């Protein structure tokens, strides 16, 4: 009993610190995104697709404030994510980011220059892409999601296996075409530039540009570490035995692959079980074959990796 109590305290304190850190990421990321929207996207009517782009079109034809339009468009998408991506585990952080971001867009619009910072559309696309990517990357590092085409992409990815990046390009590409029909093809082309740069920037904020993370874990608690990886990340784990050349002692080595957004979660759960574990994470470009995740477990893991219960 005393051992269980002594172990639960540090675990709960780690979880508390992690939750606070994640909400800081979510808040700062949303603040950056709302400033980016009002400084670069809205004044020039250039957007990298998404609900932000749709809100520009809605505002053009109806006059509905852009933030309000994003919130209205997000409601059915949040319902879809609630149904398909983990119910309340998905809802808490996504709802927090979405409401904070969309309301903040209308509030900060009154405080920021209505004409933006620059008139040059290329500078707008480049710096808007960088700033938007940094904000979105921080939201993902906080294991959250801005309600939008990302939810549709994640749902389709779980059902079809098509990479999320490809689904993003297709869905956001359709929105950019709609922007071109509304505001002109020149702005649509700049929107494609913004989308590309935003993707690169968010990749670097998350943890580099490669697709797969290859993980080696040297630990004295292989069963416990493997169990928590299987339960929390739903990834397959391979174990083999190595020998330290200096100590001549046998050590267990665990091997697995994870996606970029799961790296922070992997660090957290391994540290919870074995703070002394030696973890090496490398970059990979593709992982095929093997038993990675069953569809039902993948759906649950996606929700848990993006949002824990507050």
C-alpha cells in the first residue's frame, strides 16, 4: 500500500505539470494564430485553406464576422470529431482551442491594424505561413487540434490509411480553389504558397520534417515500459537483449516507431516508468509491414495522443 501511494504521487505531479504545459502550448499557439489571421490572412484575403479560408468567403458574401463564421463552421466538425475521435478526450482541448481562437480573432481584429503590416502579397504569404505554422505546431505539441479540416483529415486517415499530409493538401486545396473563385486566382496561388510554408513550419515546431520517428529504449524495466507504450500509444514494441561493452551487463533494448505528434507523449510515459531509461530517437521516412495498430486501437490512440481529459 505504501509503495503504491509513494508511486502515485510523483506520477500525478508529472501528469499535472504535463497538463499545465500542454495548455500553455495551446494558449500561446492560439494567440499566435489569431494574430496571424488578422495581420496577414484577413487583410489580404489569402488563406492556406481550412475553416479560416471558408470564413473569409462567408464574410465576403454575408458580412458575418470572421471569427464568428469560423465558430459556426466548426460546430459540425467538432461534433464529427466527438463521434469519431474519442468523445470527451477529444472534445476538451479541441473545444478550448477552437472557442479561444475564434472569439479571439474578432476581439484582436479591433486592436490590430485593419490593413495588415505589408501590402506585398508574397511577403504576406511567406510570413503568414511561417507564423501560422508556428502557432499550429504549438497547438499540436499541446496535444490539441484546431477544429477544421484537420478533423476531417484525421477521420479519413483512420478509415482509409491515406497519410494525413496528403488529405490536408486535397481538402485545403478545394478551399483554396473556392478562395480563387471568390477573390481571384492570384490570391489562390499565394494561398498555396502559404499552405506549403505553414506545413514546413509546423513540422519543425513539432520536431523536424521527417515522417516517422524510430525509437530505441535501453531500460532495466522492459516489461513495464513496453506495457505502457502498448496501452498509451497503441504501438507495437520489439525487444531484444544487448550487452554493455563497458559493464559487460545484459540490458533490454526496446524498439518501436511513432509519428511526430507522439514523440512528446512517448518521452512522458517512458519517464514515468523509468526515469533512468536511455532513449534514442531517429528520423525515418517510411514504415511498412508489421502489425502497427488495429483500426479500433488507432482511433482511440489518436484521441488520446491529441487530447487527454483536462
